[in-house]
C-alpha cells in the first residue's frame, strides 16, 4: 500500500463506555476505550496522555472570548500504534461557533517518556532511524518523487526544505502540503524481521477535503534503530501493538468520541 486516502467519522462506532484495547509498553500502561485514550507511567502512576484532558484544553482554547452558548465541538481519537514509549494516534476535531466552523485531523506521534499531563511531547522519527536510511526511504516514495521532480537532495534537511517550500500537491481534488514537522506525524504499520513499515500522514490544507489524510509508506531497516526490540515486541503483541495488528483485531473503525458541550 503506497498511498491511501483515509476518511474518518466522528460518530461513535460503539457504546461509549466500552473498552477497546489495553496493554503495557515501554514502562507505560495504555488504555483505549470509548470515552478516553490514556497512557500512565507504570512506575510513577503519572498520566502522560489523556484524550479527555486534551479535548478539554482544546475546547477551552476554542471557546475563549467566544462564549460557549452557541459553540459545539466533537473530538475523535483512534489508536494507531504503540511501540516502546512511542504512542501514535489519529486525532480529528470538528468545531462550530456561530457562523465560524473548522475541521482538522492528523496522525500524532508522542514520546510518553517526555510527556506530562496536558503536554504531550512530539516524537521525532529522525531520532530512531539513521538519516541515510530515512532519506533513502523518503526519496523512494512515489508522491515525494513527483513533488521534488528532478531535484536530488543529499540530506534530510535539504529534502525537508524542498518539500516544505514547494511541496503542495493535489490528490483527488484535495490540496496537501508538507508541514515543517511532517516527520513527527507517523505510526508504525507492520514489521518484518529486518524492516518496519512506517506511515507518515499529511493533512489537507485548511478548508479543503476535511476528514481525509494522505499517507506515505516508508520501509525502514530495523538494524541500528534503538526501537528494534520494541518494534519486534509490538509485532508479536507482547508489549505494544502495530497498526496492522489493530486492524486485524477489528479496531480500525473504533474511536474515543468526546462531544461539547457536555451532555447533562
């Protein structure tokens, strides 16, 4: 699967109180259910991430100076992968307030070792794979090949500069571009003995095609990656889980669903 368009729905697919998936990985316990996606440090019991807290903070920011009487919001969170301390999830947000409306979505990857309650720390793909391997994988992607044309970047920094400055493209009448931190929007899809399939998600530009992501497919070598053991463990679903495992388990359409104003 080289490139796919993924549509999301903010409607809850199961009873909100239902538990979807739970497990331990990288010293953290992850619980995913209809009302929350939570990661807790197994030793300190501190919360490193909570969808409820993230949604509460977003709701307060969105309604600040607007008043919440005519405003409403819906948030959806779908677990994508858990590898060591790296948790990836899809997040979608729909907000209306009077005549104003917005819709955003994306794939987030956070480092639970560095995250605190209400302050998730982005995970950086470049921290876990050598630059040469990451550059080769990116240059092998068909979408990136089309975007950069005849350019031959020799470093990750050079490639990122080209993509960020000139990387806007159309896919099925939707407009996409490369954000400055596009390498932070990733999830681990599947693994083999020597390689892992990583998905990088690009969100549509503001105001176009809400709910659809373009995913780039990278094949990265496991050798020399500090996550090699954790990825192998997640593949076997001993500690953590990969996207393919979640899909095969029937969790692809599940989501944590949070609506505002809160029902009384």
